[in-house]
C-alpha cells in the first residue's frame, strides 16, 4: 500500500511539472527562494504609446535571488478585485536573481466614455500579493482625467517589456477569435 502511495505522489508531481507553463517551470524548481521583501524591490508603472496599455516592472535590489508571484498584483483606485492574468494561471513563484527585472503589460480601457468603464485616479502594483504595493497616480501615467477600467488583464511577469506586449497582443487576438 505504501509503495502505491509513493508512486501516485510521484506521478502527480510529474504531471504537475509537465502541465506547468514553460515561462515559470524553471522558477517553480527554485521554490526554495524566499519571497522578495517589498523594501528590496523597485516597482514601476508607466504609460505606453498605446492608450489602453500600461507597462509595469519589478526589480530585485537584494543581493540574493528571491521570488515574487508570477501574477503581478494590479489594483485600480478603490475598485474591488485585481487585473486578471492572461493567459489564465494559478499563483506560482517567479524567481528574480539579484538585479533582475520582471516586466508585465496591463490592458485597461482606452476611452473614458466607454459605457461600462469606471474611472479611477490611481493604480497600485505589487510584485507579490503579500505586499502593500506602490500606488501611481493616473496623472503620472499620462492620464490626468483618470484611468478607465473595465475587466483589466495583466500578463504574467516576463523577461522583457517586448515579450509582455507580445503575450498581451496574443491574448487579445485569442479573445477576438
């Protein structure tokens, strides 16, 4: 009976490893990395040339590797909830070596008068859901009248802003059919 339990556990672990997206499979192997301390991260948000996309980043300033959640935590003003990940994903570690940066792209709404949009005056970004995050005013993101939000999405952390934009574009194409 014990051998069967061990075999079943090994099979389940193998299946989980095979099902893990390639983008974080290596990070999952480093699960022993501690969660990055918020005071050792630099979190940034910026506007892009696209009116419905924001860039965010998180940089590890510590002298050792650490992990953030591979889903950025992005909240808007006083609205409930956070941007949903594309592609859909569960929480998992994303390893940041010393000095390394993770990048993500966030899709919002490009028009303040969109019928379903809510307008907020800030966005808060955290590298890990256990962190309070850094709040950026809409004005600092080239949106002095506010940020329009309706079902926002975020990419997982990526190795470059270009890769994050590519993932966001692919997700948009997939939802448009």
